[in-house]
């Protein structure tokens, strides 16, 4: 059995017509029919109901179709990934979520570039959710994200647990907690702005999951497009917002940031790579992360345990 036989079969199933499938595959109808018949003989099963119009797949044929699609998909992904790994000595494409530009990512990328002048680095803004598929298809080689996502074909290294802070207007009644900190249970009646409005899961999903984990339900939680809009609304006195600690460096007037005392209130920052990727750029960038973390007095135990 060859991959082309699987492609022929899948196309016939999806087009529900030998004629249309032949046109799509750019081959004549009689050879396509013979290949399908040959595949049935090799498998020892009937894939299509005889004489049906449009072409109908048998129960066994549908089962085989589902697995044939998976095989073709995995083959295409493996081919793309192998091509990217082979070419990675020239270019490394790094996906990142935009909020990490306020954290240590720029320092890490700069150090990596200085240490590896022979490698071209291309930065691609890409949400954590989309990074998984981008890694599989070879659109990126490394992903820096914030969500707790898992996939069997992706290796995820937890770099740190970044604390969250509560952004409020300087004249907000919660300002009294600026120095001593606040628990999330104390803000359930407030108007909370979460972000972004991109497809879930996203950072807004993380915020809601933290409340759920603590058994809390905020009464007025509104999703807005992105972090700058959330902070702009807070600066206007419209409500409050939960943000990563590093984002408190965004220079917006009239805002203060309160530490959150709940241990669950953190954003996991992780590095993701393809599970079978053993390219030498991975330990190189991990070395750069360690060096930056040491300079910033950040605990290395999490990264050294997972690396």
C-alpha cells in the first residue's frame, strides 16, 4: 500500500464521486477506479457501497477513511517538520505572545542573537493556542506562551510562574491595599476587565480558571480586545484588571498595581518545541534563558527540572 492510494481513497470519499475525484487528482477515471479496487483487494474489505450515487462509504470504509486522514496528516506534518529542522541552522522562527515583550523575552532574544550570529532569528507574534499547530506545521520552531496547554507532539518547558497584579485607578477604593496586597475573593463585586477576545483558550480563559480553581465567581467580568484597552478603561475609572506583573511597566498614567496574595494567581511562562526536535538551537536558547534569569535573580529550579 502506498500513500498515493490513501490519497486516492480519501479524495473519493470527500468528493463522493469517482469522476470528481479523478478531476481533482488530475488523473483519468478508469485508472482511479482500478486503484480503488486494488486497495479493496489488498485490505480484503469493501470500501464503497456498489451502485450508490453519490458514492457512499461502507462502515468499514469510513473507519479506514478516518485513519487514512490521520496518516496523511501526520506524514505531511512530519515532512514539513523535517524540512524545518534541516534548515534551522539558517533561520529559527520564534513565536511569542505579545505580553511577553514586557517581560524578559527581549533580553533573551538579544542574548541569543549575540551568541549565535550565524543563526537568523525571525519573531512571529502568535497566541499560545496557535503555537501548537504552528510548531506542528513548521511555521515556528520555538514558542513562548502563557497558557497551560498540552499536546503529545509538543514538549513544554515551564520557565517561571509570573505573579499577577491587580491594576486599579490610583483613586480607587481598593488603593488602600497597595502595600499589603489583596485576595481575589475581595474583588468579586468589582467590574473586572479581562483580555483578549481572541479564540479560546487565551489569557482571559486563564483568569477565569484561577477564579474557578479558588471556588470564586466574579459578578462583573467583561472581555476586551487587548491589554492596552483593558488598562485604558481602568485608567478611566471604569473598573479593574488582572495583568502579569511584568506588564505593570506599561507607562499609563493614574494606575497603581496591587500584589495578589492567592498562590494560584500566576501566569505560567513556558517554552514549547516539537517533541522529537533535537536541534542544537534548543539548548542554546535555554542557556540564554538561564543567564538572563540569573541576572534578574529569578529561581532556576523550574526550568532546570524540566529542561
